[in-house]
C-alpha cells in the first residue's frame, strides 16, 4: 500500500498544474446557474480548451480519441481541476461519461467516427432518455415503444429526468422493441437526434428552483435504424456497459467540494460565535473524518481499477456513504447558519448561499444515479450474497 | 499510488488470520474470561509470530515492518476478538524490548483518567502511565486496586485504583505523543476487524434464519441493515489503511489527522455494526450465546482507549 504519486504520475500532475495555472486566469466567470444557453456556451468552450490541450476524454481509450490516461491519472485530473477551480464537466456530462464510452464499446465505425470527436470537442451535447414516469429504479420495465418501419424506428412515449434535454443535440435512448419478450430482453439502445419532429421538451422545476431536468414527450419520432447501438433487443446489456462507469469517479469532484465546504463551515462557525458549541464542532470533525475516509476509499477503488480494470462494488459502497455524509453536511450547514439559512443569496458578507444551495442539492445525491435503497440492494445481494426479494413486476 | 495490499501484505494478513482463527476460535476466547483475558502460552504464540515486534527494526531484533503492516495484523486480531492488552504491549515494545517477544504483558493508563479504572491489572507485568510529560513505568505490586467484579466486557477485567504512583520514567514527552498516535491507529485497526467480523456473523445468520417461509436476509428491511454495516466497515478500513501508510510516510499527509479520522470511523463502525448484528439476530442477539455482544462490549471499551470518537472528532475540528 502506497499513497505516493509514481514518477510519471507526479510528472502528469505537475504538467497539469502548470497548464491550469496558465489557462484558468483567462476563463470568464461562470454564467448564472439558471441560464442554460449560456451554460452550454461556457461548458462547451471549456471542453474545447481541454481538447486543444490534449486533456479531453482523459480516461477514454486512445483509439476512441481520448488520452488513454490510467485510473490514477484520471483521479489526479479530477483532483487538480477541482482544487484549482477549473470549470466542471457540466452539460458535457452525458456525452463524456455515458454516450461516448458506450459508443467506444459498442458503436459501429461510422457512429464512432461521427460522434466521438464531436463529444470530445464540445460540439455535440448529449442527454439521457432512460428513466420514464413508471420506470425509475425498475428501469428495465420501461415502455417507450419503437416500431420498425423500413429503415427507421418510430418512437412514441415519455422520458423523464433528462438533464440538459433543452440544450442537447443527441439523446441516448432506451426503447422497447419487443413488448412480448421478458422485460430485459426487449430493449434497444438508440442515438436520437434532438432536432427531429415529434420531440417535445418540457423543463421540470426541481426543488432547487432550477430547470436542469426535462421531460421528453415523443410522438412518432422517426430515428434511422443506423442509429442503433448494438443489436435490436440487446439494449439492456449495452446499457450496463456504462452504468458502472458513473459510480467510479462521478462524485470525486463533488466530494472534494464537500471538503472545502466543511472547512468553510468551520470558519463560519467561528465568525458566528458558534465554535464554542461542542455539538457543532464534533459534527464538523466527524464530517472531516468521513470525507478523509471516502477519499481513501476512492484511492482504494482506483488502485483496484488499475490492477483489475474494474472497481467492482466499491462504487456502490462509496455512493451510499457519500450520500449519507452529504445529507449530514447540509443539515449541519442549516443548523449552523440559523437565520442566514433563510436565503440562497449570500447574507451580508457571510458567503452562506453555497451552503444552502448544497443542502438542497444533497437531497438529490441519495436519489440520482441509483437511489441509496438500490445501492443497499446491490451491496447486500452482490457483495454479501444475500438472497433477492421476489420480483413483483411483470415477468 | 497503489493503495491495494502488496503480495507480502496479503500473505501477512492471511498468516495472522490463520493464527488467530486457529488459536483464538470464539470458544477459546470465551474460556479466557476465567484467566483474566490472557493465557501466557497463547500470548507467547502471538509474540513468536512477531505481533509485538513487527515495527521494531531488524537491526534491533525486530521484524522491521511499518504501521501499514501492523494495522493489517491488528485488523485480523480484531476479527477474532483476541483479548488482552495487545495494543498497549505493541506500542510499549517500541520503548521496552522485553515486551517485543512476549516476556512482558504491558498495560496502559492515562494519568488524567477519572475514575482511575485500569484494565487487566492482575495479568500484566507492567503498567505504563501516560501523561503529557512522558511515559512512566509502574509495577502492579506498587498499585492498590479494587477489582470491579462485573466488567462490562467479560474478557477485560477491570480494577478501580485509589491513586497511581509517579513511576519510573521510560519515555519523554515526544515518546508519549508517538505512543498515543500509534495506539490510536492500532486500536482503530482492531475495531475495523471487529466491525467486519460482526457483519459476517450477521450475514451468515440472516441467510439461514427463515421466517414467513423465506430467509430473513431476503427482506430489504433486514438486508439494508447488512449493507450499511458492510459499507461502514469498508469505509473505516480505508481510513485505517490510510492512517497506517501516512504514519510510515508523512509526506503523503498529516498522521495526526489520518489517525483521528481512522479512530472516528472505526469506533463508529464497530459499535453500530455490533448493534446491527444483535438486531438482526432478534431475541437470540440478546443472549449470551451469540458472539455479537462480546464485540459490542469490546468496541465500547476500546472507545475509551487512545481517545474516544468524540475526542478525535474534536481533534479533527481543530485541524479545520
């Protein structure tokens, strides 16, 4: 066990730091959180900057146009980017973390040649059409149907929780192509261009007040058969190629942000004369322990990935504990800030807004990317070998 | 960075697991209650295996390994819930060569403790008393203690002392700081092993126990308790390993911070997992027969050694 950068990791870190400190001062301030058109411009401009410097698709394989970085280099990239205040992956999230990696693994040569460079350069924004109003945790029960008509699939149905749907160019879609097959066997994975007729995008207002999520209403949308990834009815397997991808490093930037929030809360506690409150102090200390432990766990997961190519169930363990910790951090912020918690704005010169923002955000962490209840099922059944509950859904 | 165990570390861990499971099966551990938790022949076997000499340099007749390895060893001792002043003797061996190879069983006490309750008084050869000025050696015959005949942890007998003599100085202020830090990490490692052991105990039980015509481990209300236990043990284990590596190589972080994080996470995991194991055993969990209560009682005890969860949370708060 060793926590030191190797010589090549140290060189990578130094090179990245030098580049970030050169380029970050020229980056404009981020746009308002609710201005999605401006966010698209901002996030894709940063993606292009990364591309030009050779950092786009840091963990994508070289044959997919990525940098082919090791898991350790990927972690260094996320760590340094966060610590030095680089822009977040933002609207490029689905393309870089889901759509692109799926195409690399399962796409045709034509699909790869067209889409991968556009994702890496920030030219195409992707969104995700997986969940439906009646297919959440039980994703495989999805009902949006696709009927073959010559060289097109005609798609009708409804999708939900489609982040950045209103600014996306393409959607990774799961559709039901065989309604008579067992639920996992009748699903197909399609690339759906978002400009097609019959797509109605309606933003959903979250408890955050923002409209990051959308609903997609699909009325006889004609998607070319050449946009299918993998075989017809093999979409569930194609999906699982990348579902595990998200649980490895997707929360690293957030976790590092949480560490900064804990330090900042400590300084607020001192300013607000709450540092004498042992309850507040101990919870801050406990959260600091949780975060250091999660950072150590991340390094164990990354080391395992380096050795075996997969992090196994470490991602679920991380996600479950991270979500619990993040709720406690938000709760503490509200307790500590008292009446300064009554606005999402900074109150006076307290820089309190980010903590209330964080508390509201934290509520999504135990729901998005597999609820904590689903993570517990995964850990109990796959890690501990406990028997499954009987399935109550159709077949 | 490669934060997975090396082949040598895996071998060491497996070797200690075999030794602990072979020599300290739970029936034997329970029998040790009759001898105050320590059987000198078994103690000698631990010493012969290098448990107390692990971190002593090879040049000084030790094994020459680091805290990362010692943490793995103590994690395994914790899995088997081996009784006795193991951590105290291991850290004392850094100052007293006689403790390294089994000749002395060493207890430890913070001079500022109140009340002055001391563990294992009747089986130790020496008590090291810690205060901020240094480490002080006292022999049991210099101490008057009243046995408390119902120890909370049946495997750890305790005495109440009226006072503690000054003792003979065997370490300075720097040594005491070092001992406390090392003891914190090893105790955390032991607690992580216990947190894993109770998880496995509970998993086995809920796979076999049937109610409503099904193994109770198939019910989410039960399996989610187990998932939380496995998660706590795994997260705490990462913190403990990081503390071991950081003490060996302070360039990668702050050993004080890493040790406190380890003790907070491991102390919490051990107590909550033992309670979870008792809960899923139902009424059986409340019986003397099921081992989970012995883990819970040791976890409570170890929270009072080398700083409690609360103490280390305070340490971390002040580092923010």
